[in-house]
């Protein structure tokens, strides 16, 4: 009991010091509407509504001076240093972590920084527990992150040894550096360079968001204050208002819906389970339905599965269990697949594969799977039940009332399964077919530009066609149509029709690969059965590795601390999400193809 009372007294003292710090740094808070507490919140400290809050009410306004950042101002900063920490562009916390280690005991910042606690993240687990990540999206990502952290720490020790001015953190351990990096990873946002912002760090994640933080101009912020500052207590004194008025930009936290008294305030850190686990150490409950994640298949893994099928001695007996159980992300130094370099380049140009989106993984090419659209699933189910032909690939004359719209396009979104099949088809293509396709791809740049120009007038009413991202995706889509039509040895007329389908379905960034494959399904020049088999083996191999990771999880879960159990439980949620995605992909592969 004495320990409990002492902890409560310490927490109260921390809160009092923090409240005084907020006021001295001119942080505006609607204290009549919001309370910061560690009771009845989902985790740690959070904020709760003490009265009904109307949509649009400004609850927090934080000036630049109260945001913890390396740069002294948003206009006068070392871009090369600060941008390294930007969680939206680079996965390095070095600069802000060092800044934190310098200032965490400083009277100017300690009342705020002492409230920040290191998060148990996948890359802070010990080596044995890291095996729980086997098979997941984060397996290689975390491995490379740890290598970067170790290199950063060694560089830190070297630089500190040569910098007498930094002697106050000369004794920093690797664990201290890891903790500082975890604080930055889970709390920093790309405002004022990169900064940790009061209250933005306090609000917990929620699936139903009721507060959003944004960087706003002084004029916008002042206009809101006139409407919402009455009765806001100590944090809206005249001195604070004058200080806020002197700021060019401030961070504003605003209610985006009506909030009932007693409700916790929630914000969004993102939707991806893998990203939330990696940066924040938790995963939302998985209901088995909505999935925002995607799964990466390394092209090196796909190549090795295809190589096994091309070997006639193994083709009849190849199974997922017989595939090498070691993760092999990079392409093999030599391959049984002919012209593999040019095939890989063509697949990149067509958008079937791309560099990994994870920082530090840019050298790894991947094919990605996500959840198929509900419209695709519903359309497929209807057509399977009625045994009727899907209207996919219907040729449409321009200007007709039945011109394709987004509702039509999403019916082709099978979550990337067709891109995976297309990748396998290209890798499996014989020498004659590839010579034909390779020549067509080499002539693509001018041809693609001409196709887009020819199509521009007919799409002048479609606003999406003016988006830069759409233009880039349409170039990929044309490349995909040229690649597949040449492999299938289509006539010029058929090839032109296929390119039109690519443009019709691909408009607005939609995925046209299934629509394209439907058109070439009957081609005898393509190794369809083997490609679908290869795609299944790639997916099943991933599932086998996920099972291996789960076995490790079960062997360790009873022997670890509560914090470790929490992050391990989050890893288990990620595994469930990815298993569900893989199961859906296998189901898509079982859907019959139609003309």
C-alpha cells in the first residue's frame, strides 16, 4: 500500500510540474472540457472529456516553443539533420534521440520529457524473442533496423569521444540509446522539422477517432480561439493568448465530431497493423474483416519457387514444405530462369513488382498482396453461383452511357493476386515468347506516351486523369498490357484492345491486372497452370513461415514480462492479420477464370 501511495504521489507531482510547464510555455488547453489522467483510459496516460464537446471545438493549441525538436525554429533548421528523423520519410531517430538524451534532465524540458516512457517495440526485443517475427512483414525489416541502430550507436560513441562539449552523455549505453529511439519513434511527428508535441503525445490511438491535430497558421488559430476559449481556465490567460498571437504557426487539436462527457479522446496513428506495431508497439484488435495491411513477397523468394517448378525432376513433387525455409529476399546470383534480368526490369516497368516501401529495404524488390475489394468478392461470388460469365473486359465505345466508372473498376481489385500470377507468368515464359515481349517493352516509352496522348481527348471529362499519380499508374498499365499481349502473341488489333482495357480499368490508380489476364487466359503461349501453381506455392511458403513464428511465440509467451507479453501479443495479432490475407489470396486463386 505504501508503494502504491508513493507512486500516486509521484504521479501527482509529475502532473503538477507538467501543468506548470504547459502554462509557462503558453500551451492552450480547454481545461473546462478535457482532463489528462491515467485512469479509465486504454493505455498509460490519456485525455478524457469532462463535459460534452461540440464538433469543431479547439481543445489544444501548442506553439512552436513547446514542441521538442532539434531545430530552433521551423525556418532556421539543419535540414540534413532533421529530415533524417522524419517518420514519414526515413526510419532513423538518431538526431532527435540524441537531443532527448541531452535535454531529458534539463529544467527547461524535463517536466515534459519525463512523462515520455520508452515503448517496447519489435526492435527492442532480445534476440530470442525476435524469432516470433518469423514469416511476418516485419521479419527482415526489424533485422535491418537493428543493424542500423548498432551502426548509429557505434558512430555516436566515436563522435562523443571526439566532442568534449557532449561529455554530459558520454556514459550513454546502447540500452539508453535504444530507449531514446523508441520514444522518438512512437511520439514524433513531422511538424517544425520533426518534433514531439504535448497532447499529441498523450492522446491514445482509437479505431473511432474524435480529435485531429494539424499545423495551422496564426490567423486560422486565432479565429478559432474567439469561438472556443471561454471558460478555458489557466491555459488561456491573457499572457498565453498574446504569446500564441506572436507565433506564425501552431499545432491545433480539434474535435472532429461531437464527444460525450466521460469519453476518452482518440486520434489516429495510422491503419496498418504492421506500422502500428513497428512504431508504437501495439496492434488493434482484429475482427477478421477489415484489413488495411499488405503483405510483401520478396521477388527472390518468387524466383526460387519458379526455379523449382522449372526443374522437371521437382515439378511434379514440389510443395511449400520442400521450399527452403530460410528467408531469401535478394535475387540469386545465378538462375535457371532465362533472361531473368530483363524480365525483372519489365515487371518493374509494368508495376507488377516494386522496391519495398519500408525504409532501409529499398534494395529488395517485392510483389504485394492486400485485401480484395468487397465489390470483387461479391461479383465473384455471384458469378460462381450462377455459373455465368463475368462482364470483365467488355469492350466499350467511348461516349456511351455505359462508359466504365469507379464502381466498375473496383470489381477487378483482387488484392494483387493477378499481379503475382502475372509475375510468375513472365518468369516462366520461354525464350521465343520473351524475345517477342522484350522487344515490345524496349519500344514502350514512345508508344506509351502516344497512347496516353491519343486517349486524352476522350477522357477530358474525367478529373482523375489529370492527377500525376494517375498518369504514372497509366504508364505502368500500358506497359502491363504490352507485356502480356506480346507474351500471348496477340494480333495488333487485339493488343490495341488490351491497351484500351488497361486505360479504362486503370484510371484513377485502379489495378487492371485481372482484367488484362482475363483477356489472355486462353493463350497457349502462356504457362497458366504452372504460374497459378507457383503463386500458390509462394503463398503457402509464407504461411509455413508464419506457423514457424507462432511455434516460437507459444514457447516463449509464458516466460516473459508483461511488457514483452504485450508486444508479443501484438505480433500475434499481426500474424493473424497476415494469415487472413493469405487465406483470402488462396481463395481468389480458386475462383474460375472467364473469357
